[in-house]
C-alpha cells in the first residue's frame, strides 16, 4: 500500500510551513469521536477553588499569550493547549507573579511542540518578554512543567471536535470557511476566560460552533437550543452543560467582540 502526501501549496505562495489538509476519513468516523470523548477532561477539576493569580492576573497573561501566538501565525490549537497547561499547573501550584510571564512562555513553547509543524523557539519567546525571561529559564521550567503535569501533554481540545461537528450541519460549501473561522476565534476567546476551563472541551466546541452559526445566520434553524440539541445528539452527551457553556460564551462575546460582519 502506498502512502500519499496531501499537503496543498498555493502557486506563488511565500515560503513557510506547509500545512496538512484535513483527513475526512478520520473526521467522519465515529470511532475517533468516541475516543476523544473518553479522553477529554476540563482544564480545572470541578470544585477547585481558583487562586488569586487565576482570577486577576490570568486574563492579562492569556491575552498576551494569544497576541504572541497570533503574531507568530501559530496553528489555532497552540494557544488553547498552552492555556490548558497554564490552568492545570496554576490549579496545583502557587506561582509568584514575577514568574507568570515565564510560565506563559513555557506553556506556549511546549504547546507549539505538540501542535505546530514549526515550533516556537525559546529565543523568539524571550524577545516578546523584552528579554526579562532567558532561554535557560524557559528550558529549565519546561522540565518543571512536564514533571508537574506527569508528562500527560496530549490533551483533547475543543477544536478536535470541530470538523466532526461541522459535517453534521447542512451548511452551504461557501459558508463552511466563515463558520470554521468564527468558531476557532470563539474557541480562542473562551481560552482567555477562566470559567470555560471548568467545561469539557466538547461542550466548548458545541457552544462555539452554535454561536458562530447563529451570529452569521447561515442556517434557517438558527435557534441556539435547536443547534445545541443537534450537536448534543452527535456527541451523545448531556444538554445541561452545553446550555450553561453557551450562555456563558454569549455574555463574553457580547462584551468583548464586535459583530461578525466587523471581524
């Protein structure tokens, strides 16, 4: 059996990392979705009391991390995975505020190794801190981080469910790209908010996709409850967490983002 490489490089495109195309064999298979559901977990265990750093400093830190990832044109999964590492570490360990930016760098450094074809370099991350963080510190804290996380790094993210859920919606071909783009933006936005760390990734995925479809108005049945119910049936999960997550997301979107036509 031959193996085929299906990366697509646009003619005349500038040199840069080549992204692999989506594999419909995987996204259409129910086995993959079942495995994701069995492996997913919230970033923070329900009932865990947030620390002061998580309440007050985390929004500033994650906002900076998102800007770095966007500036470096990282894959969409890098920032949410970095935020996942950040929440898991901070929920278990006290971090001095003077070390939070270093921790953010290490989380992005590690997440890019798992989800980016060309990982971020430690030297480049130091530049974004105005050299208040050094390369040896990043490398030393990388070992500390993976040890504290018990080397359990391959976390399930909301974006892992996106293609499977998208294929279940009767979207026109020209609407799929805008819906995907807005959904990924909402997923990144949810990663900047601590409250969403308590929800399972599948609930965040359903909420973000529903918000994108409703706000872009690309389906006649753009009633949130109907869409959430349809996605709930695909994942065979409970409706209550989806409603709660979607309600929280709507509030955040209204506060922080312009209308979809302005994005």
